[in-house]
C-alpha cells in the first residue's frame, strides 16, 4: 500500500522533536497572551455580575485555552526571567482574578440561597402538618 493518499496530501510534513525544538516565546508574545487572559477574566467578571444568561462554560473554555497557550509559550524559558519581564502584567492579572473570584463567590452564594429557598418551599408544600408532632403542641420540632 502506498504512503500517499488523497487524505494525507494536505497535511503538514512530519517532524521529530530533534528537528523542531520549541524556542522560548518572545516577551511580546507572552504579554499578548497575558492581555488575552486579562480580557477574558474581565469579561467573565462583568458577565457574572450583570448578565443572567452569561455562558460560564464558554468562558471557562477560553480561559483554559489561554492558560494552555501561556504554558506552551513559556516552555524552554526561565520562570524567574518570565516573572521579571512581566511583573506589571501579572500584577494586573492578579487583581482582576481577585475581583473575578469575589464575583464567582457572590454568584455561588446567591445560587445556594435560591436553592435553600426552593428546598424549604418544597418541604412546606409536601407536608400538610397532619402527622407532625409540632402541630399537636406537645413536641418541639
């Protein structure tokens, strides 16, 4: 059977790891990736705070993709060098992540409160008091 087929004609040439080493990304690339992460975190924070139909799943997918890009871009480089070159961007990102965390925690707290209200409403609706000891006055519920 031939190595060439109509399905492999448009695929890129294969390379081995020794042929194509991954160079350390240029600082501008890392700054751009950090900027994209900042943007998606800001968008998510605003979406959680303002929009009832904000798509968290899509936002999480974008954040995961950008984190993957950042990880790939840092391969082959020094973490200390990265921290030194991007200290300002990382500080901004840290503040935005803190705001994002507060918004997420507030959102989760609100969801928990609504769930508790619904649970109590369902419990009250299911019981009519016929068989509860509290209804007879001699037992404390």
